[in-house]
């Protein structure tokens, strides 16, 4: 996902939404609490245009009981690589 697209998605979440028009997301075990974590990706200095390799943090939510990542919070481009660590909720 390019940075501009990610910013657009975050901007969409800032809309005035009535919470009564939303639905809860539950873990496979019925829990309703998720934790936020980050996946770290190394970016080559040749790609980043810097003198050293860079680290890119990617925020995700995960089930604290299983440490499985909520699939909808994982960028589409990385889902295949992390498919064993994802849950649909």
C-alpha cells in the first residue's frame, strides 16, 4: 500500500460515524479485546534513498490470546506472506 492510500484510509476513519451503525469484531474464541502491535519491515537504502537501510513499522491489531493478526488490519500486499498468522474475525 502506498503511503498516500494509507493516509486516505486513516482519513476516512475520522468521519463522524454513529457507533450504533457499527458492528463488533470478535476473536475466534469470542473475545472482544484486541491489542495493537507493529510488524517491522526492512527497507533497503537503495529503495529508501538514505545512507542506511531503514525500518518501516506497520501497525496491526492482534488477538492477545493467540497472537494471530486480524487479517483486515494487515496490508493486502503482505497477507500471503503472513497467511499462517492471520485470523478472519
